[in-house]
C-alpha cells in the first residue's frame, strides 16, 4: 500500500496568523491532533501539533526547572521555551522543519519516517502542493482493514510452496530441518529449530500466509547447551 491509499484528503490547514487558542479549538472540534500550516498562497510552511501546545501559560503547564538546572540551561533555550508558552500566533509555536512524503511512498517508508523523526503525522506533497496527510492512526487503520476484501483461497499446495519459498529468503530460517504439511488450509509444522525465537518466527510466518486458517506447531527447539529437546 502507498500513502495515497490511506491519506486524509482534503487536509485541514491553518494560516500562520491563526491564534493558538483557535488551533486548540480546531483540535477539539475536528478531533485531530495536528494540522499543517500554510501561507497565503497555500504553500506548506510548518506544522503544529498537540505537543506544541503542551507547555502553555494559560494552563499553568509551563516548563518548571530547578534552580540549578535553570542556571545550566542556555539563555537561548529559556527564551525559546518562553515563546512556546506565551506566543499568541501559530507562526511562533509551529515546527518549521516538516517531514513530508509523496503520494506513491510505500507505507513501510512512511512508518520509518514517523519512527525515525519521532513525529506523529507526515504531510503528503505532490508537485509542491499539499494533497493529503498520513498519521500514525491512519497506519493502524490500514492494518485493521487489511484482508477484509473477498479473496480466492489458494490451494494447499500453493500455500505450502509459497510459505517454504518465503522462509527460504529469511536468514534465520533453517528450512533443511523443517517439514510443512497443509490440509484444508490448516498448516502443520514439523522439524527442528535452532532456538525458540526461530520456532516462533516460523509459526508467525505460517499464520500470516494467505489462505491459512490455523497452524499446528509441532516444532522442537534446541536447548541452549546444544542438545535437541
């Protein structure tokens, strides 16, 4: 799946001149946790999220530092914290460096972007225009909806062949010690594994295979001292 398959479009946006109070109301009314910020021409210039509104003077949630930590904190950092806590305009609290992606970006890459950059949403850009946004929630929804459509069930032979072919591509799988039988979509796993971790991974691979209804795990894992149990 790609970003275009799960992105929210059209996107709710705000202008740089929007007030912090107005953004907070948008979050509540629209049940969202962040919005892209655009200029008068609609160009993406930043993004503001709940995290940007966490330490505010209105809610008495400003950052409080002990006297010694306050003394060690650079004046530049203290000034930036003051702006975050007291600024009235979105332009002063928004994050200006925005991580973006294209509509054809695979979801695995979107997930990597979210994790690597510790962000909760990625605006989707096409030809310089904001066309959508993908959040962590959208990825969860994609997982929940996977496989809900009608699909033809593969034959037992096809299930076995595909599962074995998949396992042979995995560096941790020792397929030479493995035997798989499939009957009416029910997979039976037989043989030896080098560890409990390999045994579990093989079972997971079988359970995730298309057409599998159940998995019977008869695998035997080797003990740590090198003997087979």
